[in-house]
């Protein structure tokens, strides 16, 4: 019975996600669902990405958090349109929330939409938001066993970004293990290693993203 209820919720979510998808498609917006644990570095990477791309692409951001507008305020400082959603306890964004939020933007004036999801490796994995791709961040301090422990999110992601590589000398984190396990689950997954602190690898991420937007 419980399983049926959760399936119904997912089905309702997916119907709205299809509407979001068609709205984005008709306005030619490429949408990225940014996923990862709290503290993985999602907002930091988003800030670096906006700085790198905002002169070439018109960017808008939906920020998802349980509470506060802290991330929304960080991103707003970069001069892009932002809508902050607070889920008030909910562990993931849903398609209806995103549908509501994007109503605030002029989508015809937008090329690239980032949706920073609530920090979570579980609930966010199965709720589609109408995005073109899911990008999951895994930071070095979280440990190299997380692909094995939370397989669904890595199986469902187009891109895995291994963040905070500047901390590798201080941690026991086997990057090859993470990449091997991610590819075993998802042979098509694209993987980038980067440090937003030193900037190493950030250019690779920007090029990958540009290629996806160009192909869409
Ligand atoms: N050492 C290091 N710290 C980072 C890096 N990226 C982000 N951080 C720090 O990690 C913390 C969480 O970052 P934030 O972007 O807010 O994570 P989010 O919760 O996933 O959005 C902050 O203190 C950041 O300064 C990185 O590449 N290296
Ligand atoms: Mg954040």
C-alpha cells in the first residue's frame, strides 16, 4: 500500500515534469538539475559557472532549500534572475515547485536554467523536474564509498562532478574507485574532477556544459 502511494506521487510529479519539459523546449532553454549532499559545493560551483558563462548565455536559477534564502542571495549578487524555493522540511524539489518558479522568468530571454536541488542523495534521485540533465556533485570529504551506497542518483545522472579535489592530499579518497563504480552503474556517465578553490578542472566543466547547451 505504501509503495502504491509513493508511486502515485511519482506519477503525478512526472506528469507536471512533462509540462515543464515542454515549456522549456518551446522556449529553447537548457535545464540542469544540480544534485549532491549538503555542502558538496553546488552553490560554489554554480557561482563559478555563472561568472564564466554569463556574458555568453542568458542564465536563470531556481534555488531549492529546506529553509532560508542564503543560496538565492549568493547567486542574486551575480546579477542573474533567481527564484528561491523553501520546501519547509521536504527533502527534494518537485516538478510542481519548479513549474511555479519558472513562471517568474521570461523563458524566451533565457538560454540556460540551473535548478539547485535540496542537498540530498536519496529523495532527489527519483523526482524528475523536466530537466535536460542531472548533474551530481560528490565532494572528496564525503568519502569514496558513496557511489556504492547511493547508486540510484549516480545511475540517473548524465554527469558526475568530483569536487574539492584540493583536499585529496588530506583525505583517503580513491578517485579511481569512485569513477570505476560510477561507470559500472552508468557506462555513459561523464566525469569531471575539479576544485572550485584552486580552479583546477573548472574549465573542463565549463567546456562540457557549453557542449551540452550547443548540442541541445
Ligand atoms: N576546499 C574546498 N572547499 C570548497 C570547494 N567548493 C566549495 N567548498 C566549500 O564547501 C562549503 C560548502 O559549499 P556550498 O557551495 O555552499 O555547498 P552546497 O551546500 O552543496 O551548495 C563552503 O564552505 C565552500 O567554501 C572546493 O573546491 N574546495
Ligand atoms: Mg547550496
